[in-house]
C-alpha cells in the first residue's frame, strides 16, 4: 500500500509539473505573439545558389516574427510581411545567412553564398567554444545528422566508428554499458578507462542521463592541450555533449519515433539431438535413459533447440517529443523521451523515461543571461543470469524443456548432466534494477564590461538505485535455500559550483582571450543498505516482505560492497587559459589547472596540469593565397598533462579495517575486525603527458577536407597493489604509483562532397586510426613486480590457469596460452612444454605469449546520397590486426562429456577420446579482424505546403547488415576494456540485427 501510495504521489507530482510547464509554455507562446498588423505587404522571389541554381527548402522569414515559409522545388517563395520596411531573414544549411531589407519591393531575388562548413562549425571546448578554424588542439566533432543509427540504449553508441582513435564496443545486451576507450588503454584499473563526460557544461554528468534525440553535437577532446583544462579527470579524453537548444523568435515542435524489430544476427552451431545421438553411436556410446527423451504420446525422439527456447524476436520502440521556442528575451524547451528495448534473450529488458526542460532569460540589454536546465531519467533493467548464455549452448538437446508434470527438466545433483536448464534459469531467477537520475543546473552570465563576462553555475545531481534479486525455491543457483532474496538500495549525490571569467579583446590584428576560474565539487556516494536472506514459505512474494523469510542462524548477510559504503569526496580546482591570435593565422594557447582531491594521500592531494599548443594557418600566408584550390591549411602542435582519478574514493589512500572472520566472546559469536589495507600518504593520481602534431586542410571550396594527427601518449604513476613486507606494513599489499604505459598512434579523417549537383549529392567520410600500446614499466627501486597474471577463466581442470599477462614491453591484453601441437596417435591433443618437448598434460609453466587483443587499425566509412526528397546512408566500420580468444568454443569442445552436455559442430572432427580438447590454448586464439556494414538507412522527406508543418521524414533502417570475418564465435565485437580485453568467455550476449521503421516530424 505504501509503495502504491508513493507511486501515485510521484505520478501526481509529475502530472502537476507537466501541466504547469505546459501552461507556462502556452502563456509564453501567446504573450510572445506579435499583434496582427492591419495590413500585409506581399513579397515573392527566388532563392538561388552561387551558380544561379534554385535552392529548395530555404527558410525565408520576417525578422523578429514567427512568420516564414520555405522555398519550393524551384526555389520560389511567397510571403506576406507586416510592412514594406520589414527585413527578410534567409537561412539555409551549408550557406551563409542573409538579411535583406524589403524597401517597398514586391519582388526580391536572393543568391546565397556557400559557407566553408568545416571552418565555421562551432566546436565546444572546456569552458568555452570557438570556430573550427581557430582550434589548435585535436578535437573531433560529430553532429546529430552524422550519428550512428540503430536501437541506441546509450549515447556513447552514437559515436561508434565515427571518431578516429575512439573505440566503442558493445554486445547485444540492452543493459550493458558500452566500453569506450580513446587512443588506447592507459591504466591498469578496470572501470577507469572511460573518457570524462561533460553535458552542457556540467562536468562528470552521467552520459545515460540524456536521450540521444536531444543531442545536437558531440565534441571529442583528444590531445593533452584540449583535455588538460579538466585536470585530474581528463587523462582518458573528454567528451563534450551539447543538447538541442531553442532559438529566438522560433516555435519548434518535433516528434521522432521508431519501431525496431531485433533478431539474433548469428548463432553458434551446436549439435541437434539427432546429431548428438549419431555422434555417440558412431563412437560406441549411448545416452542414459534420463537424457534421451521422447515426445509425449509418440515414439519421436526429442530435438530441443535451446538457443531458440531462450531467444526471441525483440520489438523495441523509441518516442521523443520536444517543444522549443521563445522571444528575443525568453527561450524555453521541453522534451520527453521513452525507450523500450526488450532484448533478444527472454527475461532481459531495458525501459527508460527521460525528461529534459530548460528556460533561458536575457535582461538589461542582453547584459544578463539566466539559464535553468533539468534532466531526469527513470530506468528499469531486467537481467538474466550469465549462466543462461552458456547453458543455451551446452545443455543436452536430447531432453525436453519440461517433464510431463510441468516441472523443468533439471538435474539438481549434477550427476547426470553437467549443466543447467537455461529456460529454468530464466524462469526461476529474477534480477531487476530500478534507477533514477536527476540533474538540475542554474547558470548566470553577466557582461561586466565590453569583452569581459562572468559566469557562475550551480549543479546538483542525485542518483538512486534499487536492485532486487530473487532465486526461487526451485532455482539451481540457490539449491536447498527455500528461496533466496537480495535487496540493495543506494544513493549518490553530487554538487558542483563553477565560477569563471572570460575576457575577449581585439586590438588591430591581435586577439586575446583569457579564462580564469574556480571549481568546487562534493560527491556523497554509497548512502545505502543491502541484505540477503532465505527460507521463504512461498515464492509468490518474490523479493518483497523480507520479514517473512525464515533464515537459519548465521545466513543473513548484510551488503558490504562499495555501493553501500558511505564516502564523501571533495574536489577543488583553480584553472586558467590564455589564447592569442595574430592576423587570423598565428595561434598560441596555454592553460594550467590546479586540482585538489580528498581521495589521495595527504602528501599528494594537489597537482598541477599544464598544457600549451600553437597553430599556424599556412593558407593565410601570401605565398599560398594564390593557390585557388586551397581553402584552408593549418598546422597544430600541442603538449599537455592531464590526470586520471576515476574509481577513487576518500578511503583509497587510508588505513582500512574490515571483518576478517568471527570469534566467541563470553558465549557470543562476534565479528573480528582487523586492518585489510595499508595507508599510503604518497598516493596520487595517474598522469598522462601527450604530445600531438596535426594538420587540418580544406580544399576545392569545402568539397574536400580532413585532418591527420600523430600522438605520443605516455602515462606514468600507474596505480596497482604491490606486495610489501609485513615487517614494515600491516597488510601484505600496498596501493602505490609505479607503472608506466605508452600509446603512440596516427589518426586520419577525410570528408568529401564527391558529387554536388542540383538534384543529386554524394558525401563521404572515412576515418582510420592506428595505435601501438605497450607497458613501459611495472617496477621501480622501491616496488618490484615481474608481471600481472590475468584472465583466469576457469573451466574443467583449469581453475588455476591464466590466459593473459601484463608484461613489460607488451601491450595490455597479451595472451599467454598453451601452444597446441596437434593430436597424438591416440587422437589426444598435445602441447609444447617450456623446454620444447611434447606433452598431453601441460602446466602453467608451459604458457607462452601468443598475440594481443589490441587492434592495429580501426576504421569507419560513411556515405550519404541525396536525390530530391530521398536520402540514403551506408555506414561501414571495422577493426584489423587483433586477436580474440574463443574460450566459448573451447568450453563446448568436450567430446568425452558428450553424454552429459552438448558439443559444437566443430567437435565432430575431434576424437571421442580426446581428454584435452577443451583446454584453452592458441588453437582457439583467432583473428579478430572484421568489416561490418553497420547501417543502411533509406529515408524520404515529404514536401509540405502548409506553414504549420516544416518537414516530415519517414525512413527504414537495417542495422548490422552483415559482417565479414574469419572469427568462428557469435560475433567478433568483443569487449576491449579492462585488463582482459578480447576474450569470448561463455557469457557473450548475442549481437542483434535490427530492422527499424521511423518518422521525424517538425512543426
């Protein structure tokens, strides 16, 4: 009842807020309408390009009003203005805007000049913005029309394949966050490789807070000179997200929606029931009666396709409604987004509602600007156990899903089948997370003097998470527990104050821009509680009413994870930047940020992060101005230092105590408390120094443009737990700054208008990046570490084996595997020992280096074709030169277990007696290169003859059309994040192929 009451109150609150906001918007709309003039003045004319060819779709409006039309297919317009002295405002994408005074004329023809789009595009930088021609750092910008298409559950997926040097990987799981790495991995800490996100100037805002349809542009800051202004959080790059904002004198209503049908793109081929029976018969084997079912009422043997049983066709939908408008003094915007992505594994789903609102006000002759923005999202995620993904491959296809009495076919003892019924795993185990995120920002900007502006902003952010897990009384994951429930709830809050001055002064050919600011941030995290209990009389209540459980003594467990460990982190920063420009051809930029963090040791809580860059627009020199084909040529050189503090909390550098068992005291069982982490007063953030040299160019009146960059990225003070002597320290390890890692690479991007005709246009963009990653050092004079074994995958007889190592001189993700030598005379797999001899019983001493998961080249190629009202986009992306460990195929390559678990079709070529066939070795290390036609979109924009409808576009989209690869697994897009990249390890959620039908309507 309380839950229902709370939900009703919350719904009532949102309804009231929505109604109030709607009323406010309507009032503003009505109040801002100009009174209708008694008389109208008619104008007509034609809008053409620089070649006198007609331009359809050009916006022609009366300045200062909402009266306007668009030109027809012949470039002709007709408009009634309020008076003969009105001013026409003419705007068209890709051309310079033009204002024309009517001056009593009834016929006005206008020719527009194409703009060099690449040079005039606005680029968002830290605490400011500039035009691309003035940028002296390495920054990639992607606008809404260039985003990767598909069923997008996270905005970072919009950049997949679009930015050279940015690697984005994700499986088909709607609830999985993409792994995003910029210019190679530069830390040993999992979860600390992500770029730093800034949304509408708010640093550190969660990227999933904003709906993809609300994003206008994304700017990726890549080099040290661009990122250093964000100091200790910017070593992995900075991604600046700018949402759509209302324009003055404009009322715009937009509705974007799509329905997507998602199917599994590829299956892993395992044996059918009949194929398994034949394989066993050919090898003189037979299934146990309990493992060889017949269809009830018939003599037909069962052939269960477990992949089909747990997979489904998912139908996703997305709706986004936005209202924007305003007068010269007041602007407003409101949008609501709804996403439903059920996933293709039964029991998994993502459901999200996002709301965004902003109001802006200008006053005192535009000397004061006030802005208030609110973001709110509510998300529900349903997950299935990872075991489902493996068991759908290896559960016997010769047994039925259920028994005649309706119970699931299951082997609780594990004596008959070595795996679990995947359908039962879904039905008997529930895992749901509900989260809400709220962010509000208030901003005031004051023009104190000509060129001098002061900006202050206050941001508050709150995240609330509630995770509920229930294993019912029939679950094999909680056998004999009589139902097991886990509930955990935690909240994180963040408050940020930003205060800075910008000064812009031009004296003759000299231009100076100065930034000086202060930042304060406080994060309060882990405010929560969690408990696990068991012994329920009924499964009907699931995880609700935990008080009805009957747990045996000592079985109630309280959550002690980082999620429910309350901490407070404070960050204080001072920063400044100077930009100097001479004659629009020489550029110098220098910045310095001083960051303080309570997370680090008392001796290293403050750090300085400097950066400098220079630029030379060579095309502005007199000796190149006569080169007619050259529009712009700029050389950039930069160097900057930034830090990485992701994943730290105020307890990181402190002595920590925790429970280390229990003891009896006067008849009572009491938790024992002891030190578990040493203090390190010298602990500090990792530091990345990056040198970057680049060239930007634009040719043939903007028809060809691009950039080439080379970078050298050196990260030092890597943080890792090092073994220490207990004669000097309490605990056996110490978290310390020791290691170094290097990333060096080249990035190229080319943009071309291949064909720019009256009716037909072909635009293409291609980007490619090469990166070389290497661990430079793991030890110093004080701390010694030879290597870090990782990727202990487990599996039959392999619990102590590792499959990767972090080694000096090698990249992160270096495989260390047994070297497969083929079969012996008995058909048993053999391997090479460390001394070069042959063995059928390898040990960890025989593991050898076998390649790397790091790709040598990543690339993307986008093509857009426009013909009258039609548009066609084809996008291809891929990687090359990386290795994937197909541990999933190894795990189901078990011929000796074929009477208990299913096997792959690959196993048909194995000897039934091969007791080593499943061992993880370089036999299963495969080429991970692939070329994927990621997206094909065909759309049509209808002509409208009413002033109330600006445009209507309908489109169809196919995502993940095909993939060219030699990889034998489900999909070669394997996670490249963390310390264990490039491993397909029995829990891969299949990637989907989606068919999308959508509409974009603007009013």
